[in-house]
């Protein structure tokens, strides 16, 4: 028995180490890089950012086709941050003979208003055509994204057959002023020049063959890059945004995860919401007290309290109801499942508040993949965000105080799981 106990203890320590190492390695995988610019008549800038993630600014987001040098077929998509849907924006059939204009002749699109917490993503995907596969080779045939190609820093990244391309098939970006935009030529030979009226960010979907702008270049307005938020070089004359002053700690939402949970025997199946809300536990081996009856009423497929398997906890301390969007990954960066939902005031109402008035609840992970496969023993990473919701039920003790503003927190943590 002592030998078995020692082996279990070593397993727990090893998993904790692997989980910590997994998070550190995945964090180090990304990172914004400044790369040298090869002069181009279409790119009137000298500093490009490779892997810049882009966010809304509360203004309408617009996109305009600027230039293309690709001779194979491509399609440009917009990834809606609120739904995850891919919305096609531009279809481009390469001629194989230097044809460099999209079928539509040009592109202007208004994508709506997005705030500073919403990641704006575009993807260029090679399509099947008479010339696809003949003129694009290797990396050039894979999908290219704006933002970091890293599961810990972006919802969109190369996976599956393109997994070996992760971390380098992202777009290059550069901020340009209105004057620089006005100096750009027409998108296609013989077409009229279209005035844009404002500066923005140019994106180039590099084909992986060199360090220059190519394939397709678009101009996006109403957005900012994370490199600008972090104080890296921007266009001279632009004013950096002030850093917000931290508010009342009693109004903040906080989340933490970690430790190692021992699993149980269970029959797995795909779930819409692969977490369960329970009272926080001091140890993952303690009994669970479920607070999510409303979730089971909305989804009859959810197992009841006697059949929901034990999993790792994410402890959330909050002034009131909140929404969450969490992705769960292996220590190699592979997606396991994703949980998007809300913890309501009703679910919080019967939880005793702490000394600062906030309540604590845990989101317990359902340890199975989106397709129903039970998670294996190993280290895992959770990455995502949680955001408080405005009061909806006056008089409900679970609602946040009226004096508390909206608050959001990002979560990046690791944990271990031992399969039964």
C-alpha cells in the first residue's frame, strides 16, 4: 500500500510539473516579432509586425482590398468574434499567368462595431482551382491568419494537417496614416483609385516563401494592434491610449485554476457546455455540490449530479453573474473542448458572500473531447476570459452591486488530470 501511495504521489507531482511546463512552453511559443520590410510600392512603411493580434475600438470595422500578387486561387474570410463563424469576403481565382485582381474587381465591406475585448481575425485559405497545387507549394498552400497562430493567444490557429505550420503562418501587419493610404495606387490595373478617408492597418498574407508582402494585402479600419497597446512603435504623431486605473477590488472578477484531479469511470458524450458549476472545493477529491440545475434543464443531455464525472476546478470570485469563454488544450496545444456560457444571479444567490461581498463558485471541467473521447492522463491548459454581466433581476442577492462597473479577467493556467 505504501508503494502504491508513493507512486500516486509521484504521479501527482509529475503532472503538476508537466502542467506548469506546458503553460510556460505555450506562452513562449507566441510573441510579436518585428521583421524587416522589403520595399514595395504598395507598402509605404518601414516597420512590419508579424503576428500582431487585432481588436476593435468601438468604431465600425471596415476592410478594403488593396493588392494581390498570388497566381493561385484564394478566399478571404472574416472570423466573427461573437459567433466564431467564417464569413467569406473575397474569392480570388489565380490565372497562373500573373493575373493579380480578384474576380469582384475590388472589395469594400463594413463588418460592424466591435469593442476592445474582441479579437478581429481574417483568414486567407487556398482554394481548389485549375492552378491551386501547381503554383502554391508547401506553406503557401496552407491557411494564413491575422493574429498569433497560437492556441493560447488566439481562437484561430493551424491544426490538423497544418499543425506543423503553427507559429509562423500568421499575417504581417503595419499601421498606415490617411496620407499613406491616399498614396496607394488602384487595386487592379486600369481600375479607378478609391479614396478611403482614414488610416488603418495593412495586412499581408505572406505565402511563407519569403519575408515580403505578397499573396493578398487588405486595409482594415476601426481596429488597433496589441503591439500598440503594449507600447511598441506606432506611426509618429499618434497618441497612445492611457492605462486605466484599477477599480474597486470588491467589484473585480477573478479566476484561478491548478492542481491535479483524479477522474472517475463515466460514459462520455459530446456536451454543449463541458463544465459544471459547483461550490468551491479545497481539494479536487472532495464531494461536489452542484449549482447548475438551470443548465441541466436547458440541455437534457447533461448528466445529473450522480453521473457528472470529477474534473479539475476553475475557482471564480465575482461580484455577480458573469459570462465565460474558456478553451481547454493538451500540453501540446491541441484543442480538447471549449466552454461558453453564463453563471446567473440565480445560481449565485444561495452562496454565502465573502467579507468583501463577492461570491465564489467553481467551474468543473468535463474531461472529454468535443467528439466524446475521454481525456487521457496528462497535463492540460485552460485559456480564455470571464466578464461580469449587468444586473438583470432587481432584488436578487446574486446580482452585482449597482456601484460596480463591468469587469473582465483573462485566464491562462495549467492543471493535471489522472484518468480513472
